[in-house]
C-alpha cells in the first residue's frame, strides 16, 4: 500500500516564470498589480495572489499607469494595442514556448498560408494565437473536425502547447489530406509531453490516479482524460478536501499527478490526505523521526556537537553551560519562529503545520522554557556571554514583528527583519555560529584569530546556512506566495544552487587543508564528513529523489547525526 507522486507534477517553466514576473512587479510597485485575466488556472493560487495585491482585470477596466501582467498564455496583437491605448504599463509574462508559436504563425501567414491551430476552441492561448493569423486562422479540436475542413492550397499547422500529442498526430494526418502544401510544426511543450507520457505509465501501473489541479486548466483536464482512457479509476480534484474516503479505501497503490498550474503545496496536501485515508502510518522508528523533526531534536543534537567541536578546535575544555546555551537557544528560536510563521508552513509542510497548530500552547511553553534556560546558563558564563545571548534572543523574537518606522517601510518596503531578502537564511546561520563557537570561546578566554577560530565559526555557519537554503529551495513557491524573502526567492534557483556549492566547497577545502597541513588541531577532520554529506542531499534534491515531502527535512537534519558520529570518531581515535 502506498502513494506514488509523478516526477513532473506541478508548475511548469512558463507558469513559474509568469508568477515570478507578477510577484516581482508587485514588489517593485509596492502597490496593486493587475493581470489580464486569471494569471493561471488555479483558484487557490489566484486567491493567494489577491492577498499580495495581484488581481485579474479586463482591458476595459485598465487605468493609465496601472501595471498589467500578460499571463503565460499570451494575447493577440489587437489586445496588446488596446492595452497600450488604455495607458497600461505592460509586463509581458508570455511563455517563451507560446511566443515561438506566435512567431511561427506570423511568418507563415506572411507567406500566404492559412493557419490551423490544433487545440481547444476558446482557450486563452488559442485565442491569442489566432490573433497572429490576421484573419487567416482556424481552430481544429479533433481528427473528426479536421475531416470537415475545406481543402486549402497551403496550410500551416501548429499545436496549442498543452495539446495531447496523440490527438495532434491524428489530426495532422487528416489535415494532410486537406491541403496541396502543408507545413507542420510540433509546437507541443516538452514539459506537457513528459507529463502525459509519465501519467500514462502511472495509470497503467497503479490502482487509481488522483489528478490535482484547477478544472479550468486544459493541461490538467488532459492528464485526467489520458488516465481515464486507460480504464484506471481517475479522480480530478482541485483540493484535498474533495477526496472521497469511501472511493479511495479500496485501492492499495494510488498515483498522484498534477497540472502545470498546480503548486507543490497542493500536491503535498493531497498526498498527505490520501495517506490518511489509506491509513498509511509510519513505523515506530518513522514516528520517532517525525516527532524528532517536529520538535527540532536533531537540531539540538547538532548544536551540542558543534559546540564541542568548537571547543576542541579552539583548544579549550567545553563546559556543560556551553552546550546548554547553544542547545536551548536553538530549540527556542527555531520553535518560536515556526510558530509565528504557520501561514508559510501550511503551504509548504501541511502535516507539520497541523502539528504546530494542534500543540501550539505546549510548544510555546516549551520554547519559552528553553529560552529562559539559555539565559540562565549564559548567566553562569559571565556578563558578556549573557548580553550576547540576550540580544540574539531579542532579535529572534522581533524577527517577525513590524519594527521599522512607517517612513522607512514606505521607502524600502521592509516592515520587519524577515522582509529583508535572505535575512532568514543568514541570521539563522550567524546565530548558530555565535552560540556554538563565539559564546563558549569568549567565556573560556580562547577566542583568537586564526584557522582554528575560522573553522569553529565556519562549520556551524555552513551547515545551518545550507540546511536553511535547501529547504527554502523546496519551499520557494510557497515562500513567494506569502512574501518570504528567502535567498532562493531573491536569487532564483540557478544562482542559489551555485551559491550553495561555492559555500560548501570553500568550507570543505578550508577544513581539509587545515587538517592536512596542521594549521588546526586534528579535530578539523570532524568537519569533513558532514560537509561531504551536504553534497549527498544536495544531489538527491537536484535529481528530485527527495524534492517533496517530509523526507527531505529528515535527510537534511540527519547531517547533525553525521556531525555527532564524526565527532565521536575523532574523540575515539584521539584526533582532537
């Protein structure tokens, strides 16, 4: 019994690009931004966009100076002219693949060809494409319609980018009989073709298929039609609330796919609900891992081990208070910041969000107790460590609060610390370095410039930074929707991955060289395994082996176990 999620489910390049353009426009304008019709065919995403000030509009309602985003489907030339005449400031988010079809139609109409668009009559993309035919275009939805088409001397045939490949091929065969000369262009989107091939295989090898996505989405409907054609029970839903427990309970293997306008968080929520319906429960070890992840226990273990590492590398004996400060601070801050950002968690990790909502009061008491404990432990180390922990705690508590003056907020758009791009990732990593390396060394009088101190600071910073950024890469869609300015949101996926590789490679090189040449104590070897492990989970994420679901959290946080094992090995081998 299990749930299989399609590898190519979720946002396609064109939809993701259109969303980014609209959200960037809203961020620049810091005021209302409009889209010419619904940006994508997904009601839930449209509702979230409205909260960000991005609303659908019609050309007749456009006012001079208003920013209007052209959605991925594109528009006809006459619509663009009307938009310009209305004084709208245009942000063109037309999918590059749709632009290619538009240019193809323009070119061949100019050569005297009639154009046939194989697609859904009335679909926004098809309407836009017909506009480029200058009155010389026809829509054909099926091979049967193609047989009714009158003969033409010259035909140019293109496809709606989300059309079914088999329908397109059959229609083209009929059209070849209706023209003296015919030019056929396979303008089907590669992403669409991959989804359709994959869902066909899933339907044949599963007991049932759940297709997640808006009912107005042509490509989502087409996925459902492909599954239904195989005879496999198929359920097309918009949200997990539409799943019928009675209809699903008889199946043991259910596949889940989604259209190109369906965000990852909706797929994850559907998968979680299906697992609940089927009664799929983790094993006892699995339940322990889930609770450990929800309570941040692996982070506490990592903080303890990194504190001991910092002491060994800087050549002083760690005290119990050193460990308590770092562990309790980490547990308090991560729990509190999660509790104050449940909106984002509901999109990105719905199962964990339910845990935090259900046990909110208890978690708040636990986080408060940990925070007080960290301050009490720091008070035994001296006034300066206490001051650092107090200031860091205060910064953590006000991170999600509006603290900047209204004038500054209007000028920059930043009302809170969390609004500063990349602040969450950088502040988190910096806090780890301070608590595990700086505070203990200060209290022991051992904080000195040099390779040992650099490694003591760099290892916790790198591990915490890469952890945060990797999870933010997974959650980029949800973070953009709720306005979290993480590094992946600011830089994009490509540059974020490049930054991550530079940071981890630089840290690994410093650790390996320092240990090999004796620039730091033998404990420097402890830094090598966890840094190498970072490459492991980055690779697994890159190939989408753990792109969704709670397993990525567990895998990333298990690096703290690697830190513990590496430290234990160094101590046993006497390399400290």
